[in-house]
């Protein structure tokens, strides 16, 4: 529903009953959802929303123009069964001009985001807690981020690996083709995140149009003061105005 102002998921799946996962498996492959050309003028909330499943596979789909997420996976609010026995696998998907490309929330476990293409998204991959949950053991690997303002935002997670990704033309464009500056240029933002790693990623540089809208240039990764990233190694960066790490409370 392009242009809708209401929450409207193209595909909404919930297996919740009495605080437990009641679907053994959800498998969505080869689907295209179209909310509009760009999230600023698009509609919907998510292309696909899934909760309440023990195993979820989201593969080889295309999500375009969602004003929230292309794919939104979530554990259940007030979950009573063991979320660590569940898994969500996202591979081979393409997100185009969504605000968030692929995301997981609420202590979602077993999350693997691999081999996806995120194009012109404000945040390519977003993994975060809500309601004091902690996301554990997520893998973000071998993805291609093209013209994203933030490749990955990791919030309140434990043991997350962001490895072997490629970032090109860092910095996304609005619906008029101009560079945005609502969100600072950052390859990966770690917030309240511990025992994680950021290794073997290749960053080819900024979108040339981003320099005017973002005069302070980009940052390789940011850490809030309550984060502890155990390992940062072997990242290959080129063609940036400034490289570095920002440490602070925001």
C-alpha cells in the first residue's frame, strides 16, 4: 500500500499463544513486497513481520520502500519459553530504499544475517532489544551494504559478530536524490553491546554526494561508553575523508 500512513505489514505472521512460540517453522522465500520507491514516500510498516516461530527462514526476497523495516523478526513480548532454542536465518534478500533493511528485536536468538544486499537504506541491519531484553549471538556476515548511512546498528546485544561484510559508497540519498544527514555516517554502531567483534570487513569509501550533507565525515565504528567489543581486527578501509572510532555516550 504505497503512501499509507498507518501500520500495514504486507505479510504479518504471529504464532503467539500464552507467551510461547507455537509455529515450528516459518519459511518465506522468493517474495517481493513493494511499499513505494523510497521510504520517505512509501508506505507500510514492514514488508514481512514474523513472531512466535521456533525456526524462521527469510530468503531470496525483495523489500522496497518500507518506512520501517523490510523484514522485522521478533521474539514474543513477555516470552515464557526458551527463546535461545529458536532461530531466524536471513539470506539472499535485497532491501531497497527502506529506512531499516533487515531487523530483529526482543531477545531474538539464533539470528543469522548473511549474503544479503542492502541498498540505499538509512540503516542496513538493525538488531536491538526492547523492554529490557538482550539479543544474543547474532551473526552479520558476508552482506553487501551499498549507499547505506549506517551499515549495522547493534543495540543491547551480547556476542554479536559483524564480519566479512562489504560496504560501498557509504551514505544514503533521500527521495529527491539528495544526501541525508538525519543519522551520522557510521559503518557500525555498537550501543550497550558486549563480547562482540568487528573483523575482516571491507569499506570502499563514501558516497561522493554525502560530503556536503555530512561535513564531519564518517566513522568506522562507534561505541557507547557501556559497550565492550572484544575484537576489532583486519578491516580494510579506503577512500574516506576521515577514519576512526568515536567513543562516548551517544
